[in-house]
C-alpha cells in the first residue's frame, strides 16, 4: 500500500531506496527491583557498560583521525566529543546510582529513569539547538542500554547490493553521529528519523554529508517496514512509502534533474555575486566550529558572517574554555578563511543554556527567552566575558575579525559592553600580549533595538539582523511551544517593516548590515530581501550557491518596487507566491 509521511525537510535532494530499520534501545527496558545484596552488582553492570561504549567511541574517534578530512565531516567529530562528555556527566552517573541504591531499580530501569529526568530539563530550554541536544543524551543512554541488554551497540553491517533498488535508506527513531560515521562509505542514500528539527545533529550531519534527510517524522519508524521501497523528498519534507510505478518514475526524473542542478551550481563558485543591474552582493557563511571554514571556502563564501562561539562552551559540565583554548579556536578559524573576514559572536548562554543541572533547576520557573542570556549573562559574568574578549582580540593579530555582540537593547548595555572590551585590551597591554584591531557590531534581534536603531548606528561599525529571534520576540511566539509554532511567520507585516527599516537606516548612515538568521539562506526570501536593499547575506555553507543563483537572476531595481508593494500589503505572502 502506498502512503506518505510528512516531516521536516533538513537536507535537500531526493533519495530512493529500500528501508533499513534501526530499533530504539529503550523499546524493551526491563523493570524490576533488586535485593540489597545485588546493588553492587547492578552498579558494576552500569559502569562496565559505560566503559564499553567509551571504548567504542574512542575507536571511532581514532577512525576519524585516520581518515582524510573529506571523508569524515567535522560535525561528526564534534558531536562524538559531546557524546563522550555526556557519558562522563556526573549528573547522569549520580542519578543512576541513586535509583539503584535508594530505590533498588535494576540497571536498565535506573538508566532509563534518569534519562527521563534529564530529558525534562532539556525540554524546558528555550534555545532550539540546546533543546535538541536531548537527542544526543538519548543516544548515549541507548548505546549503554544495548550493552546492558547484550545487543550490538552499533548498527549491523549492511552489505552492498546490486540492481535498480541497490540504494538503502536508514529509518530510525533517531541516529547517532557515531552510527552515521560507520556508514559513511556504505550504500545509504538518505535518512529518516522520528525526532529532531532543523538544528538536530542528524540534520547538521546530513547537510554536511550532502545526503537527503527528513526528521521529525514522528511515527515513521513504526509505519515503515524493513525493506519497504521509500522515497525521501528532502525538499518537501515527505517520505513516500511503497510508491506506485508512476510516482517512482516521477521522482527518479526529479532525482536526475536535482543531480544536474547541483553540478550546475558548482560552476557558480567562482562567479562574482552581482545582480543583473550591477548590484554587488556578499554571501557569507554561518559556522559553529573552526573546522567549518573548509566548507565555507569550498562554497565560495567571501567571509564568515556568524561564528557561533557558544558551541565552544557546550557539553563541558560547567568547565568553560580558558583563554588559550579559545584563542587557538578563533585563530584556527581566521587562518582557515585564508585572509577573508571572520565575524565572531560573543557567547550566547544564560538561563536557557545552563552551565550545570543545578542552574537549570533553580531557574526553571523563568521564561528563558526573556531571561539572563547573551550579553545580559556576559555582563553578569565579566571575568568570563573578558576572557573571551581577550582571546578574540589576540586572534585578530592573525587576520580580519569582526566582533559581534548579541541581544543588546539599550545605551546602558552598549556602554557596559564597550567598557568590557576596553578593559580586555588594557589587560592584554599590561601583560604585554599582542592584540589586533576589530570592527564592532551588534545583533538586531530585539524589537526595541530595531525601533531605536539610531542608537546602535551611533556606537557600532556594522549591524547584523538575527531574524530567528527578531521574529519570535516581535510576534510573542515561543518557538519551543509546538502549540503556537505554526504562528511563527517571517512574512508578518510587523517583522518585514522592522527588517526593511533596519536595512534602510543602515544604508543611509553608511554602515554595513547583514541578515544571519534562517531567512538569509531561504531562497524564497532572497528576492524580497534584495528588494529591501540587503546586500549581505550570511547562511549555512550548503545554501550559498543556491542563493547566489537567485541573486544572479535578479534585478534589484525591479525588486525594490516589489518590496514596496509587499510592505504596503496586509497579506505579504500572497504577493510572493
């Protein structure tokens, strides 16, 4: 029977193949009590299982080191590091010990119970990326559970097959980066998972490997059977199960067209990005790790528009990176961009991104989206902030660095932030340590900042529109709340007016302005943003060539007329169809 499952499109393209099912390790967890005399044995079982998984990850990390860089995406290495840290997390270990020693749960039950406790803490986080790190914790727990249950903790080997349907696609509740690494050289052509979102680890790795993927497909792993023929539409976010001959032929044609389009896009890499009427446009890359600069260069980015430095702070059990570690990371990014500018955003952590479990519990009553985060947190922890600033300023001796500060909203905050930068320079001078000049920028992601834009123009060299948060705050919508997520609308008139006004005022003042949120990499938004006057876009490297093609086919003057109509409309979406 043919049917279609809908999920979230996270990596474009069409994949066609036979389904290989991967079961969840928590599906059949035994629940029973143990005697006092068995407590020590249960604790030992958990410890041995954990050590087994640690050994497996170490072997896989060694495999990464031995492979060529092109053979193993850097995202996998980063996420495997996170898994290793989660395995050693004291909160996880202490919780399991509690359930075994105090409640006399068996090892599997204790591990599954502590996961549920920690999962709730992840669910309370406002930040989408951190919220989806619950998936990493779940994978760690499932790998340990499989060892406890005597099952293989990695996916079974799949021999390559021959024939028209030789390709295989993986269907699972979730997939770990380690498992995906194991099958890098196999015949898997795409991935489907029940859970996850656009920033989940599966999505990130799938994009880095250029593999079609659909996540958040809910019950896909229950509805699809082993060896079903399925089509993964990574553009529409759909999975077609057991398609008819006509449907299959249609998608095979689309697949071939997509392959040809990708090859044609590569020809644009060295093409200067300019509109038909001669307007130059800069296409920059968003990165999370210094190693991501390789993908940015490969895609033809003319710089890094957003280096999310908070990724250096994640998964460390509260142990923040020191100045030397950060300096090395920022220097690596600068050198990786081969003389092109790198914009480093200062760390965005706070109430919604706790540094330890106790902080999360203490502040669980707060609305994290409106709490102590980003620059507010940095100003509350000046020693931490200046440590990062010193590292960035030192790295600026190796190349062009632009320093970007998130979530500013008032003159007081701006002055305090600038004072910390000044103090960081003074501290380096006192130590006799070299440091370089940086351009200073601010994120415009709070409506108050967009409305009071002249204040920001007065203090900064450039501004960057963080459209993800700007939309959330403008529309009073918590993106973490599924009941209102459908109201998240980048084409709402209020949002568009704030964006257009910011771009216009920056142009009139002669300072640079970019968009670094999801809108920048969405080709359906490219023409509208060009019409508003935007000439600098920053996005995931995989999106650059598609946006470049749209820019090359556009006439900015004509689009300016369209943008005016859209801004006057009560229903902007209807004019962009």
